[in-house]
């Protein structure tokens, strides 16, 4: 039989159509079968898929196809994270409304993904910029509001004074406006916050329970972001005022060494402290400057420590010393109490600060070897030690002293132990057009009034254009703005802020369970059946925010009764980047390889195979043309092998039963076939190690090439070849589904490879053949043994001694020595 030239384009598009026509990958809402939900992070519709997309969706597709063959009812959906800033930037640049840009991109990208042959359930496609989707987000907002889980607060935004507009963080470059280069300012505005901090402890606890399924480094990143810190709050009396300053400290053991006080520039007490003092002007100026710095800069280790003295003092409650009160740029208002008792001998930031402003330093913790002296220190001593110069606490190990000092102050009513989290409440409002509207209105008489549930969705007009200066057109569109107050019926204006796009990505994976249900966010039985996601796959860049917000959302929705789930993602795989010449592929580097071109040239199967073969999924992958060509050559090799064997083999299943009268060569190939099937399953179960799995198939194909001419000659040999070829196609089909299906069909097999069960190898087939071992007694050949090829030395020795002719020659003599060379010979020395 002639197969003709391997034409990936023709084969791939034909089978893709066939699969779509059959609804092959459409998942039922529920079933009696065990389910497996595999999900890759959904893409932002930027217009073109890039190699990073191809990599993550290929990995997910192999998982989905493998699990389907293992008998699971698989859910593998796709959708679009469709709101966001790039659409608005494109709108300004090209003069098209963000909506049309987005929808056109979705259509393009959908076609590109379809061309890759992914086993996606396109009937469940979710597009977050559609009111059918975001109306439920608006409903959750109302429920959160009712529960007090969402609130409004004044908070700084990036403000461009020239454009008169709020800038997203991505629009601030080096502290300057991306459009006009003006110096960006901080400006306070009313913003909406979700109380994720209410869930800090639970979010932290569950990280332990997620355990095995999540990469350790992601768990660590989440733990650090939540940043739980056990410490104490201690209060210092301000000299000459009826005020106290409360600090948060993790080191109450160093209280005797606290020599001054540092406040955040936003600390509410500052105004009172400097009122009427000569220091006021300098302090005001400094505070204004610091308030304009962003949080990241303020917490950087290498920040140049700066401060200003307020002129006021407070009193150290244990030493009675006067501590000058300073304002310092590295103290944040949002953490602890916004005030720090400075211990320059034992805290590096305080050390640097004291060095710069000549503030006193006092050693209160000595290392075991002693010898620490305040004047001689080059840096703070932050290690454990024993308390010195600390009154009644001197001599205590510092860990013990933490509790003792706090208890001592607690007895006086000026201290207590506390827990602090680095995690901040989540600001969910954005001053942008292309996002889901926040469903509240402002009425002159009633103030802020939530839009009633029955009036949802508040639909975002899709025909608007982002204003040339970047401002949201919602702020000037009367038809959107003007409404009536749901409470009093009077005139009201709509909220023009929209949701942070992280809101949409915090629950889309739940919507996939029942994406079209119109009277509720979820169909409960479907949701209960499919959740949680069994395997989530995505980039490490989402290790913190997206995953944390999604985890929080599930817990918050659970507490509203929408789901019984505690966590969204049972297991997480973070795939590596796609590099070219050692650098991440990016437009700015000009090293982009376009997947569309690759597929046109080599086909989807070759592109997929290269991606899977070039590196384990969690490692970075270096794109190189020779590797792609190699992958293509391997598929060509399988194509020609099948073509050659088509006439001599018969349709078969993988790992078919052994034919009778199988000879040694047949047994060898059959063993290799079963070993390969076993190895691939093991590699996939062990963290989806596709690259080693593919190597194993390559070896099997080599063996097939070597054995085929001999095996062709016998009936049993042909049966072995048929089964081995069926195994190659079956186990490779999750990775290169089109070519495997095409060959499968051409060989006369019925049905679809992707509907076959994952082959089960036969333990017996793995057993090695028997080999002959010669037995010598004192150098003379006395017998021949047939033993299993993998028999151990002991077993061979026993068999040798039970051979009658050998027994005869050793009888009555003393055995001096036995040498066993497995697979070859046994030498017995007797005297
Ligand atoms: C006195 C002290 C002595 C401190 C010492 C440390 C070492 P973590 O572990 O990250 O929670 N701190 C408290 N509030 C702060 C704020 N708003 N901005 C900047 N720094 C702040 O850090 C807690 C420590 O960070 C606290 O313990 C406090 O300094 C400082 F030898 O208090 B410590
Ligand atoms: Zn009203």
C-alpha cells in the first residue's frame, strides 16, 4: 500500500473537522464516571497566539487526552480573559472601539487554537466581557457588599496631572506617564476593596493541605505574600501630651535598646506632634515627598534611608529614656501600626538610619561569645543571643524574653501579643472603561445605593471609544451615567469605575461547569461534579495574585452558599518559558517565532511534538529550528514504517495477546512494546514527563525498524509487528493526535484512537527470555542449563548443582569455589 507524501495540513484539518462534527470533546454536565477537570489559564485575546500559548495548551491537551483514554470523563474548556488595558491602548492607537478589537481577536485566536488540534470543549467557551458572564460577578459584588466583605476607602491612585487621568500601574514607566512623560503623582480617591484579609489565616492554612499537588516554590511565594508575622503591640507615652504611640514589633525582647521612634509619613499623629513647632515646615515637606513614592520603592532593601525629626519625644516604658520621634521613608502606614520602635543595634534599617542621623545605639542582645560593642559595630546584630543591659530581663535568652517583656507591659495595660499579615485588602476598582461595571449608583439624597439584583446586569456600552487622553468615556457618556435611584426614584448617577480584571479570572473556572445557565451563576449539580480543577496549568507569573484571588473567591463564594469547595485547584503545574537563543521570546527582542508560520510549515503535530520533547514541562525550553526538524523527521519515520508494514500487518489493538508459536525475536519486540507502554504511563504519572516518554517511543520505533524484516516472515511475527505498531500509535496519540489517527485508519483499523482505552501492558511480556548457561567442573564442560535471562546468581548456582551430570562430578568432593557469570557460565572448583 502506498501512503503517499505525509501532508500534515491536509490530514490535520480533515481530522479536526471530523472531531468537531462528532462533538468528540464535548463534556456532559455530569456523569456516573469519575471526572477529570484539566484547565490551562485562559488567554488574554491579544490577537495572535504565541509560542507560550502553544506550549501551555499543548501540555494541557496531552493531559486531557491521556486522562480521557484512562477512562475519565474529562472537562477541558477554553475561554477569553477579555477585559483589560491593551484593548484600550489599541483603541487609542487604531481608532477602533475596544469591543470590536477584542471580538475580532477572539475570532482569530480561536481559529489558531483550533488549528492546533486541541481536544477542547468549545461548547463551553466563556468570554468575560459579555454581560451573560459579568452579570454574575456583579451579583457576587452585591452579595459581598451585603456581607460587609466589600467596602469603600480613600486610597492613592496614580494620577497624571497633564492628562488629568488615573493611570494603571502598567502605564507608569519610571514614575512618569506613558503618554506624556509627566511626573506621576499619588492622589487619594474613593476605591472599592474586597476584604481578602478576612481570609488570610485560611488562605495560609490551606497551603499546607494543597501540599503535594502544588510546586513548593509557589506555596512559598503565597506564604510570603500573605506574610504572617507574630509579634507584639507596645505603647509609648508621648512626652507632654495625652497621647500614646503604639508600635508593632516582632522583637519586644529588644525594647531596652529602643532609642528613637520612626513614624510613617501618613501617620495621623504627625500633625499634632508638629503643630506650632519650628520643625513643622520641614516635616510637612518630607511627608508630602514620601507619600508620593510607591510602595515597592519604599520597601526595597536598597532604599536610601531618609527621615526628619518632628521635635517631639516619647518615653521608653522600661528605661524611661526620652526617644526622639522621627518620620522615616521606609515605614509604611499600611503595615502594623505605621510606627516602629527603632533599635539600631539590632535592626539593619534602624542601624543605617542611626548612622546617617547620629542617633544613639545600645546593645541589648549579646551573642554566646559576647564582645558586641555599640561603637564598633559595622552592621546590626540580628541573630539570637542573651539579653544584656535589660533590667530584670538581663540574662534571659532572647526568644524567651519576647514573651516575658510583652507580659510585663501587658500587666501595665500597654502591651499585647498580635498577629500581622503583609496581605492587604484587594482594591477591585479601576478608573477604566474596558471592564465590568461596578453595580452601584450615587443619589443626591440617598448617597451610594447598590443596583438591585433584578436590574442586573449593568451593561457596559460596547460602542464607546477610550478618550484620546486615556480617560474612560463612561465619565462623559450621559446615556450611561444618568439613571434613577432604586431607593427614592430620584435622579442618580452610575458608578464609572469598573472591576479589576483579576475579578473575572477569579471564578471563570467555575462557570465552565455550566457556562450557559441563565438564571444562576452555576448549576449546582454540574458545579459539584466538576469542581475542583484536578490539574491547573499556567505561568509562574501568576503564582501570587491570580492564584490567591481565585482561592479567596472560592472561599468567599463557599461562605455565600454557592459552592461546597474550599479550594479551586487540586494540582498546579507551572510551565517553563519558551526561549530563543537563551532569551525569552518577545517583541522587543525581535526573537519571536510565530506559531502560525510554524504550523503552516511543519504541521501542528510536529510543532506539538517538538514542544513536548524539547524539555520537561516545568523547565524553560529553547526554541531551535533543528529540533523542530528533528521532530518532523521522527513523524516521517513513523509514517514510512507504517506504510511499509501496511501490507503485512493486520488491524490490531495495542498490547495484543501474545501469538502462539512466538519466536525469540518476536518475544524481544513484544517485550520492548510492553516496556514502552509501562514507561510512558510511569513518566506521565510522574509529573507529566513527556520528553522521556517520547524518547521511549523513539526507541520502540527503532526496534521496530530493526526487527521488521525478520518478523515479517512468520505469522506470529506479523502479529507482533501489528501490535507494536498499534501501541506506537496509541501511546503517541495524546501528543500527535492527527498523524496517529490517520495511520490508524489507513491500516484498516476502525474508530478513533482517542477513544481507545489506554493500553495495559502485560507483566508476563516483560519477563526476559531464557538463556543458556554452561556449567564447568574444574574447567571441563559438564552440563548446559536453560535459565531465565534475568535469573540471579544464587538461582543459577542452585540450578547448576541440581543438573545430574554436574552432581555426579562433584559428589564426594569438597567444593572450593563457585564462580557464576549470569547469562554465560558457572565454574565449580572441587578438590
Ligand atoms: C523593633 C525591632 C527590633 C524590629 C529589631 C525588628 C528588629 P516583619 O517580620 O516583616 O513583620 N515594622 C513594623 N511596622 C512597620 C512598618 N509599618 N513599616 C516598616 N517597618 C515596620 O517585620 C516586623 C518588624 O518590622 C517590626 O519589628 C518593626 O521593627 C518593623 F531588632 O520592631 B521591629
Ligand atoms: Zn435616592
